[in-house]
C-alpha cells in the first residue's frame, strides 16, 4: 500500500508545503508529483479536494476538523461538537469594530466576505454580516438619548481619532509599572 493511501494531517502539511514551493513553477502538478513521489492523478485529486474544502470553509458550510489519533496510528477527522458555553458568542472588541468600520468604508454595505477577509480577520463573513445588521439597526434608532452606550455607537471618525491616541493602561498594567510598584491599594 502506498503512503498516500493513508492520508493524514502530516501528509496534508507536506502537500500544502509543496503547493507553496511550486506556486510560480510551470507544470506545477508534475513538480508536486515528483517532489512527493506520487502519481499525478493523486496530486490532482488532493488539490481538487483542498479547493473544495477551502470553498466550503469560506462559505461557512463546513465544520472544523479535529484530527484524533487512533490506536493504529492512522489519523481520522472528526467534527468538533461545540459545548453549550461555546455557542454563546464573544463580544466584539473596539479594534474589531473599528476594523469593521474601515472595511465598511472601503467595500460598502453588503460585501461582508471581503470585510471579513481583509479587515476583521478574527470573524467570519456571517459574523460580520450579523454585526453589520446590529450596527445599522443601532444607527437607525430614533431616540438616541435613551439608548445605553454600545460599541455600535463608534463611528469611523472615532476610530481614526483613536489611532492617534495611545490606548489607556489597565489597572493591572499600572500596578506592574516599576514607578508605581508597592503603591497598590489593598
């Protein structure tokens, strides 16, 4: 049995490395087949599978993969099951919201995939779209005086102004500063 018939995470890494090394090489697939010592058809098969996986991931229709070691040494992908705690999203940071606003300014309303890919790399296109929906609802609220403050009140002008001002230090940073060491309040 040939090694590529038992494809695992290590083989994925070798294949991805070969793709990077041959990015601008003419006859790329032949070069990869030679480098990995496998038939050309196998290289094309795994390349097509990789392209499909990337498309599924970018469209948010693909679960994450957790490679589990089995007793026989063969790696097997298993879809991760999310804990109940993990289903609850984490709040957007001011930096993420600022990046969202910059992406919104460049790509306009609706191109959330580009905003996610180019600006808010820590969030998926679906998460960016959801954040945008909340942001625009917040902007459309009539009675601004009664609303509590929210990260969605931040505008692109605020982000640009914040880029010029150093971020405030947290209490823990202030107490660790040698000039203030020993001056902590109990």
